C-alpha cells in the first residue's frame, strides 16, 4: 500500500467457476475499512499466484502467473480506478516463469517486478531456476530489458523477497540448495544500486 494511504489492494487466485482459476482483487479506498471484490484477471486461461502493489498515485499494479500456449509466464495489468477497469494484460516474460513479486520506489516512481525464471529447466524434476527482474520508469507503460539477479547453473533458486532502501537501492533475498539438499536450503542476499 502506497499512494495517499487510502487505497489498499489484496489479491488471490480463485476457482469459484470450477477448474478455471482466475485472479481476484479486493480493493479499499478508505484505508481498509470497507473492501470491494473485483476480478483482476479472469480469462479462459489458468491464472495463478498473483501479487499486487499500489503506487503513490493509487494505481494498482497486478502481476499474474498465467498458463498459456507457451507454458507459464508473468502477465501485467494495472488499474487507476480502484480495480473497476484494468488495462489489457501484457506478457512481461519470454520464458517459463513463475511467481511475481513487486517493489515500488515512490521517490523515483520506479516499479520493479521480480520472478522465478525457469528458462533452463529440462523437466518438472530438473527445474534449474534463477531470479530475474524488470523495472518500469513510466508507471508500467514500458519495461526495461530483463536482468538476471542470480545465475546459479543447475540449482533451483526460489522464493524471491524484494525490498527497497531509503536511497533507492533494491535488496533481494532468496533461497537455494547450493549446500546440497532440502534440509540444507539457505537464504542468500544481493542488492543493486539504482542508476536509471
């Protein structure tokens, strides 16, 4: 929640229509006292595991993991009217990608999207994933080239958690199994000084 502090958005995946999973958003314009439920992305495709953030102008930015003809990708849409209408969804990833995570820099109005990038996967049991990112400096109209945050070869890097420092530095933690097994999975950290 950013903006003027009055717009709050919460998102989830929902299968109320049977096996056709969709994404819904509950939006409050009074700081969380009253919420209205709205469809954020509801198509004939399968939409899963969304994440949402509100910028300082109270625009809601929604990222959704969508099962499409190319596999799984991250789609982006936004709403400037508290979720009543949404822009046409745009696919932001070129490869098998899961689990969007947002962070917004309110000083510079930069929106960051992080996700689990599985371009190197060979099968469902050999995922070989890394963390990738893109950012927008124009409120989501256009996006930077992909940045690979990690490049850990055959490892499965997962569970990114981004944060922003007061000087605009982007921080990210994630976990992987470079120590050898699930029992030894560890958390790692990286940062990026922002130079737009």
